[in-house]
C-alpha cells in the first residue's frame, strides 16, 4: 500500500498534515502514532506467541497419546 504512494505523495501528505495540525502539534502527533504502532506490534507479538505455545502443547499431547 505505501509503496504505491511514492515520495511526492508522501511529501504532499506531510505538507497537508503540517497545515492542518500546525508545527507545534506535529511532533506530538508523530510521537502518538509511533507509540500506538509500538503497542500494536507488542500486542500482536504476544498473540502470536500464545498461538505458537498452544500448537506446541497440542503437539506434545498428541505425542504422549501416541506413545501409550
């Protein structure tokens, strides 16, 4: 998705954001977006880790039942 925007499109988006939010609010907005992305990434990593752990537990249960 972002690959189709290109550099000129990105510059236009940044100029519009600067006009709408102003130079004083733009750094705060950037920090908020960065923090949100970081929290989202951590949350998805936790979910993936939980799912992987469940698969490992299921595999261990199958191996135990096959040994009996």
